[in-house]
């Protein structure tokens, strides 16, 4: 199943879990060198050309036994000789087998936050049994809260100031353009400058304003309201600047002119840390 479709390919570098988007270009016929074991030679295409460092709050690890590789998949043995009407009367499960299998492990205890120091020994030291990797954004948000999922946080030093200024550290190895900016608080025509490059979002906002790396802008005034998509024409790029922000390894700088001296406002930066 995994060979037949694109998906995440996982790797480990020290204590760091990595992933990349990949698909299989070609593979050999299965061959066997030991009883109960088959081997295949597989060529993967990593079409992004980079590896991403796994988000420790979205990644969960489930103890895995390779002998029971299908236990969390929705495979069933169907006896076609049985009367269909007998099978049709069986109650339909409320959730799929894969979902039920993962539920018990979507907790802080089984997160990469807690287990990252153990994964190297387990993945390197065991040829068969280790962990199955589960990537689940909603579980991470439920455990740690939405604010923790938004990334690095920098706030105004004082409510009466209209400038947010600070530095944040990124562990990306290669320069990363994939950064999500979130502003929470009061702002009017906010001007965002990251590492010297500036973009401005026109309009007056009091709530949660999100700018994605693709240029999509979302505004949530209140948790009871629906999130609105802001017209891309409200995104202004001043002369001398370019679209997007580039994050470097090490310390990076950010300045936000909120044009609001009455409300506390914070910026959150969620960086996709990448490596070769």
C-alpha cells in the first residue's frame, strides 16, 4: 500500500526524527535470503529535495511489533461463501480500526516530546520491533493548547507601545521560506518585517490574524465566529521588499508595527525547520 502512493518517508538523525515527502520510482522483485524474510531494492524520489524536522508536539510513537504489521489497518477476511444477508446484519463500527488503534497513544506520554531521547536507541538497536509513527495535529492542539502550536512568541513590551520587536532562534539547517505568522491582539495596517524583509496587511483587526507562507490570510475575530479569508489584495509589499520571509539557522529578527497603542498584541512564528 505504501509503495503504491506518495507519502511521508521517515528517517532519524541522532535524537531528531525527520520526514520528507516521497514516492517510489521503481523497485525490484522481492527476494529472500532468510526464512520468513523478503527483501526489495527500492528507489525513492524525494521531490522536495529536503528533509523536515518533525514537530515534537504533533508526532506520537506507538510501540510496534512487525509481526502484527496489519493490526491497525482495516483489513478483513471475507468469506464469499457465506450468505450476504448474514454479514449485512452485523452492526457497523462507529470508527475505523485504524482510528481506534491510534487513540490510546495520542497522549503526552507517547509524544515525541517525551520519547525523543529514547528513539535513537530503539530505532537503531532493534531490527524488528520499535515504534509506529503517528502524525496528528489535532491531538497536539488538544494536549498542549492552541497557543503552544503557534510557534515562537514575541509580545509588545508594554500595552501603550505600538511596536513588537525581538529575536528568535531557528534550528533549520537550510534557509526556510515556510513560516506561518500569527498576530493576536489589536492592530491597524500591521507592518511585519522579518530579517529585513517587509510585508503589510491592510485593515483594522482585533483578534487573530494569520499569514501563511503561500500568502493566504485568515482572520478570526472571536472563537464564536467563523474564520474569514482576507482578500489577497490587502497584502502589500513595499518597494525594496519581496514576497515571503526567509528564516536562517540561528538568530532571526522580527519587528511588527501594530499602529495600536491601546491593546496588547503578540506575534507567533511557526517555522518549518529543514535540513539536507
